[in-house]
């Protein structure tokens, strides 16, 4: 397995391409944090898309949104405020396995791409 850190300046383009490639794939989302421990937030959902909004204003932090869908009426968006690092985990053959998003609040999100 290999891990690639994604530079902040290309997050919007990276997430757009990853969304196009992985849309409809089954995913699960885990949260890790000092006060929370490890917790599964979502499972057996399907990826509807990923977006990144970068800000140059100190008063407005960057945001990453992870959009899920389940049945036709089930839609959910998980928002990461003030992300600090994005890593893509892949197999040695280049298959995407997981997306790790760290945030300024100490929380880490791990989006498993099945």
C-alpha cells in the first residue's frame, strides 16, 4: 500500500476527478479524534461527489464536502471545516483504497472506497 499527500492548491481539481472516477462506488466513513476515539459515521452508502472550497480569507476556513447517496430519497453531506491535510491511500497497483482528511480540530476522516 502507498499513501500520497495531495497538495492543498490542487484539492478542487483532485476531488472533481476523484468524484468522476468513483461516483456510485460503495463507501464508508470513519471518524477519529482525541475525544471521540474511532467511530463509523456512515456505511453502505454510495459516493455522490467530493468538493473542496479553498479560501484566502482568514475569517473563512477551507471546506471539503463529502456527498453520499443511498436509496433514491437518502442523501447526506458530511462537511469538513478547516481541513489541513488530504492523503490518498492506494494499492501498489494504483487502485484507490481510502481518502484520509485531517482537520484543524484534531479530527481525521477516513473515507473507504470499496
